[in-house]
């Protein structure tokens, strides 16, 4: 299957920011990007003005198919908005019917 990706710019972090694997917590206006490939969804963020992508702590996550990666992406956007600087954990994702 082809890789599938989702991108949402202009997401403001909640209190405490979002925890990344490489850069620690980031806060402010971010772009959230999710890419699905071979049963995994990789979620990354970067500052709105561009630059380096940072994997969310907890990414990649198991994801059964490209359609389910849309749910993972939306969960990641909501996690960034919530803040708290905790590892990303999407709700249970099930394959699309």
C-alpha cells in the first residue's frame, strides 16, 4: 500500500506544550503531521514557521490501515491542543469497515 499522510497547520498547544522524543516539550503554534506506512502511524510536529520535525513521544503507534490513520491524526491534534507534555497515546483504533 502507498504511504498516506495527514497535515494540520496552526494548532496551538495547551498548557505545558506537547512532549517530543527528540526536543522535549514544544509549545506555541505547531503543524501536526501523521504518516501511515506498513501498519504504523508516525506523528510529528514542527513550529508553524517551519524547520525540523519532531516525533511525538509515543510515536509511532500501531495502526491497521490508512483510513484508521486519520483517527490517529485527529487524536494527535487533540493531544497537542490539550497540552500536558505527556507521551502520545491514541484511543484504540480499529480498521475501517
